[in-house]
C-alpha cells in the first residue's frame, strides 16, 4: 500500500511540474538587430510600423533588453518612437 501511495504521489508531482506555468516549446531566438531593419522608417519618423516591422519586432522581443543595454543600439531602442512602434505592434516595452 505504501508503494502505491508513493507512486501516486510521484505521478501527481510530475503532473504539477509539467502542467504548471508557461509552456516553453518555442524555438530559441537568434538576436540580430539587423532583423529590425523593416522598422527603420517608423523608428526614424512618425510613420506607422509596417506589418513586416511588427512581425520582426515580435520575433525579436526576447532580445530587446539586450539591445537596450547595448550602447550602440540604446538610442534607437529607447527612443519615444521605438516605444510607440512597440505599442502599435502590440509588443510590451521591456523593463530591464
């Protein structure tokens, strides 16, 4: 009886671990700021972002903190236009 209880407890614990929290089945993202080139017109002016820009921005979302911390990119990624582009594309601006 003790063995059955132990096995049942292990199965329940495994189920909790597997089904709790977010599912992380997405592929790893390669951070490459050049991928955000379609966003250049929107970042440099007040023009709205293109669908290609939004698509690339969503794909590069996990990389944004790294871009913000990069002195060469910070001025572009941390600008008011960048925040507006992110908002328009539905990408939350990161708090790093």
